[in-house]
């Protein structure tokens, strides 16, 4: 049985990571959108393929940083007594935490690593947020690509 305090710390860690990731994605996509808008205004026409690729790679960077944010959350939780563990992790290293985070964020699931104890609050939150951020990024990319293709047809 884990103490209530460990659960509260896990919930607070999950909430902190959630806010950081949502703000990161919002601000990142705003900046990517501004880059497109600025280019359209300066050039007066369609956005080039290089900007489309920059947008896609920009989204990949946003997701990678999000995984790292939750990874640091996992690693921090592993340092606390009674916060739980990750079964299958060799020593609970930062790299184990990043891998756990990547598998959770992408909703691939728990195979070789699985959370036990209060740390599951963080894993559950990350799975939900990862799914939402991927959908949000896909919607953003679709909207920008639609503008790109529409501008190309003019």
C-alpha cells in the first residue's frame, strides 16, 4: 500500500507535465502558423515545400520535447520513496524514463516496461495527452497543408 502523499505528488507531477506540454504545443503551433502567414505575406503566394517540411519537423520536435518532459517526470518520480516503480527497467535511469515516456505518449502500450504504484497517475495522464497532442498536430498539419494546396492551385 502506498501512502496518500505519494499519490498526491504523482498527481501534481502529472498536472505539471500536462500544463507544460499543452502550453508547449500551443505556443509551438502558433509560431509555426506565424511562419506560414509571414511567408505568404512576404512572398504573396503559396508556401514552398521547404516550409511544409519545416512545419512537419517542427511538430516532430514538439512531440519529442513533450516526451522528454514526461520522461523527466517519470525519472523524478522514480527518485522518490513510495512513488512506485517501472517494472522491466534496468536501474530506472533517465533513458529508461524517456523510453517509458515514448511508449506511453505514443500509446504503444506497456510491453517490456510497465508502471507500478502511484507513478501510474503520470502514465495515464501522458497516454491521454499524447493522444490529444498527436490529434491536434495532425489537425494543424492538415489545415496548413490544405492552405498550401489551395494556394498552389491559384
